[in-house]
């Protein structure tokens, strides 16, 4: 691998690692629908504000989300909304795996 290839692979792995948590994946899904502030996400998820803020920080550090301040609230949005296509691809893998498992059970 070249240095450039190593660097790109490392950065991709960092982004995938940031997505590799159910709460963060849920946040990405919700942000694909519309921008949300921390308090809205906290209510949807049912966790405390500090926990959601930490998850958002991980996503922000990976470059997945950005924030903007409006009055007292900080709203988050996806930097690249196309990331939801990756999430949908994962859903296809899950469905395919379930179908194969179901077929093998019926045999």
C-alpha cells in the first residue's frame, strides 16, 4: 500500500468507527430527515444530554456532522447527506442475510 492509500484507508476506518454505535447510527438517520438540536435528539433517544453531546462530538470529529448555533440551541446537520445511502446499503445486507438464514432453516 502506498502512503496515500494507507492514509485514505485510515480515514475511512475512522469514519466507520464513528458510525459503529447504535445511538450514533440513529442520530445520522434522524439528521438525514432534518436538522435537530441536542434536546430534540435527547428526547428521541431517551438518554441524558451529556451522553448525546458526546455522541455528537464523535460524529463531528469524524466530519460526519456540523453544528450551527441559533439562539440558545445548537443544531446539527449532516455534512454529506449521501451517507444515508450507506445506511440503506447496510439495511440491504441485513435483509439479504435474514433471507439466506430463513432459506437455510427451511431446507
